[in-house]
C-alpha cells in the first residue's frame, strides 16, 4: 500500500480531481504488475477528493484507490485487444494547431479549471482539442520539464493527456459529462519539449453514457498512447 494525494493543480471540476489524472494514478500502478498482453481498465466510483491522503494498492489481479472506507477508483486488467480499434488516423501538427482555434472550451467550458483542458488552469496541460471533422478532435501538446523524469514524460501525464481530447468529441454544452472509465495503453514516452498531437473520436452513446477514444502521437508520427473512455452525463452544478 502507498499513499497519494491529488493536488489542486490536478483538478477537473472545482471540487474533484481530474478523471484522467486520477485514472492514471491507478492505471500506472496496475500496469507495472501486468504482462504485455494486458492493459488497465480504470473505473472512477466517486468524484476524486483533493488534498488528502488516499490509499493506493496494486497487484496483478487489480488496483484500488480508497479514501478511508470509500472506494474512489479501481482498476482491473483486460486483454490488450480491447484497444485494437482505439488508434485514430493521424493528422499533421499544422492541422491540429488549426483545429485549436475552434476549441469550444475557450468560450463555454463546464469545468474551466480542468488540469488537462481548462483555459483557467495556468499550471495545467492547456490542451485545446478542436473539431477536425464529424466526431473527431485534434490538438497539439508540448510537455514541460515538470512533467518528466530524466527527460521523458511520466506515464501518469500521458493518461491525463488522453482524457479530454475524447471528451470534446461530445457536445459538452448540451450533454455535460465527466469521465467514468478509462482504459489505456502507453506505448512510448515523449521527450520534454517535443510537440505531440492528440486526437479524439466519438464512438457512440447509450443512455447517460457516451463512448469515445483517443490517441497520442509523437513528433515523428509514432503512436505514444491509446485509450477508450466512458463518459457519464451529469449536472455540472453538482461538481463545481
């Protein structure tokens, strides 16, 4: 068992941690226990609390993040084939930068302090995933040295970067949603200062759930990471 805290820098809504970051805490701990053929699937059970000690346990059978007796998130191994269709066709960095100009979160963001895509979080990743065609988003990301160990970006922040490009394929004005589940595979880690491209794709919806995918590419067009998400329709007022 280890103890972790979600600092306020890593928030999603104002009163809870960012879903991708928290899923990354659980997912990276579990991934270290798994064979190459398996990947972690992390489910968020409650809004992750910030600035308090949370217990994290991980073994090959699964991982748990708890706040006292309350289960915050848990992870289980799934076959890597689950992500076989998660890779989104790449676009150039120029196309991704052009898409950023149409990022809807600059005008009306349900969670403007989000660590990954919030325009008001000066310490965040500042991703601006804008539409490139029907059901797809793209943006660039140039990670800083504070996200890295020995020059390579920590896997935890790759989990986070995979989060919101999928979320912005949803009409978040008419269907405000928070991350409920994230399954991810980290294939490689980019260097500090390397311009990466993140893409999201809408997959479908079922009742209050929406399904998306995301892919992160390095400057040479190599796949860095892939993910699938389940989003849950919510009332933003309950989280802010």
